[in-house]
C-alpha cells in the first residue's frame, strides 16, 4: 500500500520525535511532586491551560463522527452535536462551575466530595463513588477515541483497526506517563498548532473543489438529502440506515439542548481548572478553549464538502453499494464465517490488506467496482450504504495529494493523541490521589506515587483498548456515554451544587444506582435510543439520590459552612446564608445574578461562532448575516455581564 511518500513519513517521524522529546524533557520537573505531576504546580499561564483544554476536545474519533453528520446534513449536522461535540458545557465551566471547584484548593473532583460532604463514612464513600464514576466514564471515552483511531489508520497502513490503535496508544503512553501535566499542556499546544495548519489546507482544498459547483445538487447525489444547505433544524431529515433515529432533527436538537444545559449546570471539571491561579484565570482559560474550538469546525466541514465530491465520483451509481455489500456478506456466509456489525470493518481491512486470501471474492469485487475496489469497499457500511464515519480518511486517500497528506495526518494524529493524554493524566490522578494515597498507602512517598500513576495509566489504556473493539461503531459508543452513562451521573452531580440538604449518602446512592442502571441497560437493552436511555436512567438516579439523602444523616453544619463560605454557589442554600457577612452576601448575590444572565449569551456566542464558517463555506450569506448578529449581541452580553465582572488577576506566589 503506497498511501504516503517519503516527505509524508518524514513529517510523521518528526512529529513523534517532538512528542518523545517533550516527554523526556519534562520528566524531572513533573516528578518533583504530585502537584507538579498532576497540576503543573498550579503555575502554568491561563492561556496555555485554555489551549490545552481545546486540544482535549479535538479527538480524532469525534472529528470523524462530526464530519459524518456534516456530510449527511450540511451545517445542520452541528445541531446533533449539541449533545457534546459543540462543547456547550464549556460555557458553564468558564462562567461559574470552574471557579466553584477551584476555590476548594484541592486536586480532583473526587477529593472535592469530602470538602462538600465531610470526612465521615458517607463523605469518603461519595469520594470513592465519584472515582468509580469518573473511571467508568473515562474508559468509555477512551474506548470511543480508540475505536476512531483504529478505523482511521487502518485505511493507511496494512493492518487491521485493532493493530493500528495499539501502535498509536503505545506512542502516546511513552510521552504522557513521563511528563505528567507539563507534558500534556506543552504537547497540546504543539498539537493544536498542527491542527490549525492542517485545517487551513483542508479548507483551501474544499473551496477549490466547490468553486463553480452547485453544492446542493452534488449533496443530493451523494447523500439523497435535498435540503443539505438548509440553515436550521427541520422536523424531518433524510438519514441512512443506522442513523434513522436522528431523522426527527428538531426534536433531537431540543432534547440534546435540554440535556446539555442540565449536564452543564452540574458538570465536574478537569485538572486544568484546579490548576488555575484564581477565579479570573479559571474563567479565561475556559473562554480561551471555546475560541480555539473554532478551528475544528471548518476542518470538518472541509472534509464533508470534499466527501460529497468524492462519493459522486467514486460511486456515480450508488446502486452498486448494497450489491457489493451483499457479495461480501454472502462470501463469508458461504465459508461458514459469521460477520456482524461489530467486526465488519475488521473483515474489510483483512480483504484489503490480504487480497490473495480472498481471490474469488476480490475478483468479483473488482468486476463490480473497478481497479480501485480496495479503497471503495472501505466506504461500505454493514447496512449497504455509504459509511459516513469513514468519509474523512477516504477523502485523505482520494482527494489530498501526497506530501500534504502527511501534514494533515499529523494534524489528525495530534487531535487523537491530545485527547488520550488528557484521559490518561486525569484518570491516573483519580486513582493515585483518591484511591491509592487515600485508601491504600497514605504515607507513600512521591516516587512511589509517580510509579503507581505510570502503572495505572498503562492498565487503564489497555482496558479501554479491549472495550473499544466490542462496540459496533463510533456513534454506538458515544450514544451510550452521553445518553446512558451521563444520565446516571447528572442527578447527583447537579444536586451536590444546588441543594444544601443533599449529602454524601444521597450522592453515593444516586451515583451507584445510575451507573448500575446504565450498565444493565447496556447489557440487556443495548439498542435503546439515547433519549430513552437518558430519561430512564435519570429517573433511577433521582429516586436513589433523594432516598439516600433522607435515609442518611445530614451533612455536619460546620462542614457545610466551610464549603458554602469558600464555594459560594447559587441554589437552595437558605439555611447557610446566615453564616455570611451582609457585604459578602450582597457581593455573592450580585455575582450569581450576572453569572445566570451570562449563560444564554455564552451559549449563543459559542453556537453562532461555530456556525459562521460553515455557512460561509457553502455560500449561505443570508444565514451568515443573521448568525453574525446573534454572535455580536452574545459577545456584547458576555462582555457586560461576565468579563467586566471578573476579579483582578491572581497575585503570583
């Protein structure tokens, strides 16, 4: 397979060399203390943390998945990704959730549970339950990332998806476990720069391809969607097999918006917010992450536009797509091999990389598809349609010339590795700080704790790898994470911030019941649609949380007062307000008012900002003008109610 040339390989080798060098360079600095290893000593500038936070959102798997929705729906694909890919929870983080957590002065959101509920049995149990939840969530996210990595690189290398994913994980682990949080932040900035360059090339190629063409007509031939350039969600849209449950796009968008607001209001935060110098820096780093997300969406829209032209060229008559799929399935049936959706792409990779083992089948495929049958079968879905989740790598193979191809592959490698290193670092922090040091070896020295973190990072990565290849497709994993698992977590996460009576018992009961409910649903009814998953598991979490709260003793008043004075959240905290001085309470209520007013402005700013380049790339200047007005008004509102109210910069130690 000659998919890359010497220049491409040189770029990739140089990229890996930089990452490994960063790992070794920061190894000694990261090993100075746990705070250095996991939080960068709380001394990294807010803008570096903000760029690093953006890089964690630029995962390859999500990029492939969002590209598939943009390919199928045009700009309206963004509204499905309100469920997570748009990053709306960032709005809640930079306005108030981030500073509420940072004010504790702690290292993890699990350790924060004892700060909230006390150093008693239920406080410790809540801390343990949070670790369990975050590890399960991280395994799901790791599996999600690994699945996409395997699908992507198997189109460029003569290996199956599993082997390709294993190689990438090994390289990521080499630099991540050595350099800790310092290495994550520095490599994220470098990788973000790589993504920016790659995005520029893809957008240019897409604009050249679309120049003078009727994009609506091309989209109709490629996807069957006669409203591809529409600006806003409609009641019904055309979706292929495997994605039919998104057809009611208007209702789907409303559901995802509701879930995201509810989730964002109770969102925990990652290490970057605990590592910020002060409230102002905590807000600015999240705002910076939002701005930096802007580079991701033109990149994905560029791939989607190029994908339309590629599909119409490769399959001018799409009737051959289900026919070729049936031929492959029949071949395996005749040889006594059962192929389901879980292993469909593994089998396609085998056929492509070892055609000699399938001589009769490949001869039939060549007759049907022509000389380039190998690249064409990679686009076949199990359902006999174009597989949208492979549009991105197929475009790289078919429409990007060698030389530039290597540069864009580096950008996409950067997207995947920046996500994985964040997952490894965050999850290792939970295990080392909240399990090993808290429950197993409280007197362990720094060197031992660092080694434990390394060991756990490797085991965690291996486990995520195994889980990844039991899933049918990328969207299958993401739907369960967001619809099932998150549904089991959001009630206790939400109540801990807004209800004074909620205690460690309620948190532990709610979290564990939600996790068990999500896991049983996955095992017994895996085909349940994600909105049903969410509300079903939400109900379980709510009942268990309230029951646990009233079945166990209230949190000690002195613990609540310390928490309330430091965190100063809004919500149902009436009995605690008396512990504040009148002037402090007045300032707090003003802060709450501004924070709440800022939420719709923040959401309007982020969604409109991401839509603007999508409308511009397809020439929808009417929609662009309206969206720009929303963008401008939202920014003005954010400036007045949020930015102007930020405290002065934190003093350097």
